[in-house]
């Protein structure tokens, strides 16, 4: 074995704070790729090598995230330091790494589980110290209960202080209110340490990591690339006002020969029931149907405009179910379905929304009717992404109920517009 740790100045700061008995809670937070997980592992490994039979808790929102992501850095260090496989066993099912001298790194899931709201699953755990990876995704209660399990195993004997070490990307939960905000005002509790991570701290990082970050949505780029903590909700918008407005400037290149499409957000009574008739990517007509037979209305529009069933898409959740038998060949859109082409979106609906934003930004979506113009523009302008918790996290939109709270109604027009993008994702091509 060849232990070779060459810390960056920030990692050194974190490492020092670990050895400072007055510091009990340490957070290393900021941009992605700053070397946070690396130094966390270095501390865990060195302590396991130094002392027999200590117990370190390694926690994250889900065990799957520890096994898939956090473990990658472990294997990297095993490789760098040439740690012989005979020195440890890794049990990926139960989630622990046990060392030859009896020391153990045990994994914990901090995710809130309705079946275990008080985290009784931590009940018997007695730990020397603990680490939380990616604390931005963690519930306050999970963190607080995890903390009560620390400092309970051979601390005095080995002179190891009760510590909670955490890493994170910028976020808005307790890491913001308990660490970043007081730190930025110079009012951080004396028993806490906050080390601010920046990508530029880490000279060990490859160019491909930087490139992956550069392709993120703008708001996430400033958080994850620059380590910016104050999340700018304006930057979370997928579209600028001018880009939304430009849909109404119909250009002469509008294609009157384009195929007709129908996209629909179906509802009985409570929400608006919206039908959109498209020619190619140009909206010809928007219908806000208020009757109580939306299924018949959809069939009527199909017949009136002779739209091929294979170019009709409707919301299949809830009341849309009703249409299945009546509209053979049409696409019954599943909001919560798997994204196409295994792309990294939370679900199919998020994927079509991102696609809609791309098409609008590129000037391909046009609107030839002024019906419901104000509502439509407001809904499209409110399309916002949620801050990513980690660089490899799934892209998510701000939740429909939160959008509804801002605009005072459900965004049914933009939903119906987004469904149309299903055909663009499927790369439907005009037959020659
Ligand atoms: N002191 C170091 N010595 C050698 N390599 C390092 C060191 N610190 C970081 N690295 C390298 O930089 C890479 C990124 O570091 P790390 O994964 O710790 O960043 P991170 O801040 O946890 O990023 P993320 O926000 O994506 O979780 C590591 O995989 C490793 O290759
Ligand atoms: Mg990390």
C-alpha cells in the first residue's frame, strides 16, 4: 500500500477542521468536482487504518446513491493507493466495508420513508463518527437523528471526537440555513466549520468534467460550476420573455403544407380542457372546451380537420383513460412514463417540456391564433427547472402545483403544447 494524499488547500482546511476538537459539524459545500468526496474518503480510510474496531457511518439520501456514486471515489483511492483487496471486504448488499482490523464503514439511508417516519431503523446504531454525502438532498430530521448515533463507540479510548462531516452542492435545506447563510454573515456557530468548494480548487480534474458541467441548464451551471449558493430563480426559467413572445411573430416560412396534429389536455370540469391543432410546429387553433363530452369533441376535431390518428396525442392519465378505446392509433401520453432514448429526465413529461423549450428557443414553434394568448405566454414563461442536487442527478421541472400557485390555475395550455413534442422526440419524419 502506498498512502499518497496531496490535498488541495480547501481539502487541507477540511482535514484540519476534522482534527480540531472544537469543531463538531463540518460542511464542505459548493461547486461540483471540488474534491469533496475524495477528502471524505481519505479521512474515513486513514481513521480505519489507524484504529481497530471503530465504526464510521456513511450516509446519503439513498443507499443506491452510495453504491453507484460515492463508491466510485472509494475504488479510485483503492487504486491510487494500491490498497490490497485482502485488507477489506465490501458487502454491497448490506452496505458496508469491513477492514482487517475490525473497523467498519457502515452505510445508512437518510431518505424519509413514510413507513419509518422517526428513523427507527437507526435505533441500535453506535457509531464513532459519521459522514453525510450530498447533504443538499437530505431531510433535516434524518440528519438530526443520524447525529444522535455519533460519538458513541470507543471515542474516549481512541481520542476521536464526536464529529459529523458533510459534503454537498449548493442547496436550500439546512445546509443553507444552518451553514451557508450564517457563514456568509460571519455568524457561524463556533462548533461548526464551513469550507466553500470551487471547481477551480481542484487541479486533479479532467476537462471532460468541466465540459459536462458547461452543458447544464443556466441556473445549475452557476451553482455547480461556480459554486454559487444563491439560487437565481430567474435563471431557472427555460425561456426568456423575448423567446416566448417570438412565437407570435409568424414568419413567411410557415409551412402551409405541414401535416396536421392534435394535442390535448383532457379534463372534465375542474381544469381547462385544451385542444391544440397544429400544422407542423405551427399552432393554428387553440380550443378551450367547456362542455362535458371532451371525448366527443376530440373525435369531432379529428374528423373536421381529417387528422390522422397517429398524429393525435392526449393526456392518458386520469380522465384521458376514458378515451383509450375510442381513439385507436392515437398516442395516450403517460406523464410519469419513462423518458425516451433513456435520457436523463425525471419522466416523460419533463422530457417533452425540455424539448418544447428547445423548439421555442430555436424559433421553430409558431402561433397563428391570438386566442388565450396571455394565458399561454404566462404558462410557457413559467417553465422552470428545479435545482439539481448533484451533477448526475435527473433533470426535473418545478412541480405543477407550484406553477399553479404562481399563475393561479393549472398550466393546461403549456401541457397540451408539450405533448405535441412527443412526435419530435420520436423523430417522426414526413414520408417522401
Ligand atoms: N487530493 C486529491 N488527489 C488526487 N485526486 C483528487 C484529489 N482531490 C480530488 N481528486 C480528483 O478529483 C475528482 C473529483 O473529486 P470529487 O469526486 O471528490 O469531487 P466532488 O467535489 O465530490 O464532486 P461532486 O460534486 O461531483 O460530488 C476525483 O474523482 C479525483 O480524481
Ligand atoms: Mg462528490
